[in-house]
């Protein structure tokens, strides 16, 4: 029979490393139903009968954060056979705080006392036997890094599953609280499974809204319970929720006092403290941060990443594209099918996959930053600025990456814990001009503002202003309103990142994107190619007579108030949905110049038929804000985990684009 | 005195954690509870948030939240 083992623990407890070690390469990444919290599962190495579920890293089982609620619900409804609780032995007291709550769920618990190598190096001593005795559950010292104790952990875990019964001791609270828990427990008898009785009693005493809603106790019972709580609260002059938390830590202090002996501090600072003295120094923190960001940007987007882009383009266009075309013509395929496969699908998927190397390099650095502990410092340094716009301190990273490509930028928002901040970041990141929009700007600046290089740079300013204003405005809307998420965050000690973990992390993120390019984007590319190359009677025609052109004529009137109401420009906005650089190519095609680059003199000369300087600027603004390319929309969909939110983002972005371009054109026309 | 007013480098004792709902619970969940010692380490380069040591680890919180934590000088 299959058994389920849940892996629980604090963030930074080494839980993910342990999960990687226990499951090897059999992981499956998904999402918890209905929420954007990542769910990882995998089978125990060498034994497929045991499924390991990696729960989100959490500090408590309160009803207030998504991750904690997901974990609670899973433990109570999913009833795994065992919880392996990963405890950071260098931070015993706070880690055991979660342990006491896990024990209360009535599920058998085995403690993996992790990072023992570091604890030993520090000279701290933990009496494992005494700790195990105090908590009533097995404690296995481990180190996911050196792999010490992992075999023993698995052995003990499987043994516990055989027993199938929790023997752990629950935390004892102060007298008044215990009195109340006894009373509430008596009310609950019979209505909840006996092993979860204490859990429910504590939650009711804490006035946990989610548990109250789940139990459906009836008015009179609730009244009686409330009376008991009020009695204890007036007696102790403290809120019930705070009482439980206080008592839990008191209980743990007593245990750690008995079992944990810390080495005498040698007077000088720890390595982590020394790093922090520089990295979060008053004067050095910001310059160092910007230098690091520039370095990552330079490597991922400019130098190494750019090199790979050329290589992938060559791979898809010259190698795969050309050879497939040759092969298809040799077996006598009709030209339209060759066109569809080569110019539509292969070129489309290729143009999207060109971003993969940049993305992988970025993800590598992001994983590195997260893993070594610097990411938390980024939030610490930047929080002050970004929270003013309703964003998180960590939003800076997606925005910066967005200057290269929105796709990895949107995916980088993963590192933002708070769902509201994350959604807002995903929505606003495409406002930062990405690399693919630059050729469009270059073309129009070259044609209309040849002596004003600042016009192109002004796009960055316009983008940043839009992010700030949108943040301030969106924060006031219903979807983003409400209390600011508490910013109470651990600054984990720095440690050497584990390359294996970093690479797994990087690959997981990149893989999702490649999959998407292979499916949705292939279909979208094919669809646009067909629209662009065939007439309504499905005859192969020039773009001018295509379905796309007639669609362009249909929507062109919409753009008249913006100053560019011709069907050619309308078509360019549609093909721009596939990839923004396609806009330039589309202009070339509709002008009968073929596939030309933005610097082509003929294109520069002929583009004047579509625009005036003012409407050209309006079009640049429109391109900057309008719904991003298919790949970025795909990434948005992935990060939002909701079709509704994705549509909201697209409509918001396009709405802003329309409004901003309208303003530019109408006001600009009055002035110039 | 509240935690937001304490100078970096000093050690204080928590007397009461005020505020309500998620933020209060979160602060207490992270180990800032009545009677525990907190060391104020530093203020972020832009003046907010602050960094403290509590129960042997580093924690950061905004001044607005820290102002709900009543402390005594130790």
C-alpha cells in the first residue's frame, strides 16, 4: 500500500535540499489547488511505495497566510501518514515552535534535526535523546549537505509509519489556558476525530475564523466557548491568541534550556554578521546592490545571454528552418504548408525560445541569491521605496530584468511571497521597455526624431512613471486593497549555496517556459501565420489581401483618435502580440519592402506615410504599454494561476496603452 | 517605550505586543513575545525597516509594526 510522507518546516531550514536528497530526480512540481503556492511531490528514492509531499516553508499554522492555510488544510484533510519536520538545529527554539503545532494535528511526527554540521562547527551541543524524550517523537540529526543521517532518517520514518500512531507530547500551556482548553475540548468530543481534539480546542480558543467556519458548532455552543475565552482573557489581561503563542514559547524555552548548550561566543562576530556589516551597511548597501544587479544584468542579458540568442536564432532559422524547408520541398510538400511549418511554427517557437538562455542565466543568479541568503537583504534594503507604490522590496528584481525581457522578469516575481505584491509586480513589469521593443523605438526615432536620441530614452522614464502611478492607483482598488501584508521577515544567516540545488531550481523554472513555447506558442504562431498569409477563401495571398489585413481594417478606426488609424499599423499591433520586434518586420512587409531591419533607409523613408512625429510618439507609447507578447502573456498566465487575473492584466495594460497614447496624441497635436 | 524608538546596539525586554490580527500574530509567531530579550542591530539604509536579533536569529520588521511592541530597557 502507498504511504504519504509530508515534509514540513520553516523557510531556510534546508527542507528543499532534504527533499531533493530524499526523492532524487523523481520530482513533480505543480500547484496546490486554486492557489499560486507551489506544490512539489516525489517518490522516495529506491522505494516507490512512499510519496513525499513537500509542504510550503512556514513558521506557524496561523490562519493568516496562504502557505500556512494550504498546509493546515492538507494536514487535516489529506491526513498524510507521517510528517517529517525539518528543524534547523542552528535556530532551534523558533523552529520547534512549528513542531509543537504539527504535533497537535495528531499525525505522527519525526524530527530531522538538520544543519547539524553547522551546529557542530559552532561548538553547540544538542542533547538529542533528551530532546526526543521531551517532545515524545524521534529526533534524527541530519545534514542534507553532507548527507549525514539521511539513511537513519528514512529508517526511522518508515518504522513510524508501521506504528501508524502519534506518540508525541503536545505542548502544555499555562493553567488558565489549559483550563479553557479542557472545557472547550469537552464540548467538541464526538464532533471531531479524537486525535485532532486538542488541535481544534486550541484553534477555537484562538478564535481562529477558518476553523470556526469549518466546524459549524451552532450559536449556543459558540456563545459558551466565547464566555470561557473572555473569562480567561480578563483574568490574564491578554488576548487569547497571544496567550497561546506566549505559552508555547515558554514551554519551548524550558525544553531548549535543558537540551541545548550554546558554545560561548568568542567575542568576535560570526562570518554572517561580518558579511552583513558590509552588505547592509548604511552607505555601501545601495551601491553594492546596484553594482551586483548591473553585473547580473550584464552577464545574463548583454554579454553571455546575447551570445546565446544569436546562436539559438541561427539554430532555428538557418539550421532547423532551412533544413526542414529543404526536406519538405524534397518530399513535395505544397509551399503553403512549408511556409506554415517553417515561417510560422519554427520561426515563432524559435523567436520565443531565444529567450531561454537569458532566462536560464538569470534564474541561475536568482537561485544563487536566494540560496545564499542575499535575497532577503534585497527586500530589507529596497522595502522603503517600493512599498510606497504597493509593491514589495523584491519587486526591483523583476523590474530590472524586465529591461531585458518581460518573460524571465515575470517569472522572477516568484520570489515575492505575498500574493498581492506578486500579482501587482506581474501586471506592471511589462511596462518597463524590454529589448524587443527597442527596434520599434529605434525605427520611429530614426524616421521622425533623427537628432533627438533622448526620445528613445524617454520611454524608460515613461515606463517607470507608469509603474509608480499604476501602483499607487491599483493599491486603492478592491483587488489590491486591504491591510499591507506584514513585513516581518527572517534574515537567514549567509551560507554557501549548494550548486545542485541551484541548478535544480533553475531548471524547474526554465522547463515550464520551454513547455509553454512548445505548445501554446506554437499554436499561436501558426494561427498568426495563417491569418497573415491567407484570404478568407483560404487562398495564399500577399499580406495586403490577407485575413489579418481585413481584421486590421476592422479595428483601424479604433486607433484614429490615437493618430495612427491605418490598417497597416493596426496589423502591426496584432503581429506585435506574437513578439514586439515583429512590428518592424510587419511594417516592412505591408510597405512592400519585404523583411527588413529597423535601420533600412527605404523603411525609414516610407514609414512617414503612416505617422506624424506626434502620432509616432503616441505609437511608441502604445507599444510600450499594450498587452505584451505571447510569451509574456503565457508567463503571466503561469504566475497568476488564474485566467481571470491574466485577462485583467491584459485589459489593464492595453487600457493604459490606449489612454496614454490618446493623451499623447491629443495634447501633442494641440501643442505642435 | 516602543521597539521603533530604541537605538541600534541596545538590548530591550518585550513587555507587550500590541496591534491586532495578522501582523501581531506574525510578530509573535516569529518569537517576539512577552518577556523575551531583543537586540536592535541596525536600521536599513533608507531609514526603514529595522533589523533585530531575537531568540538567536536575525529578524527584520518595519518601524510602523515595531511601534506596536512595548519594551523596557534592560
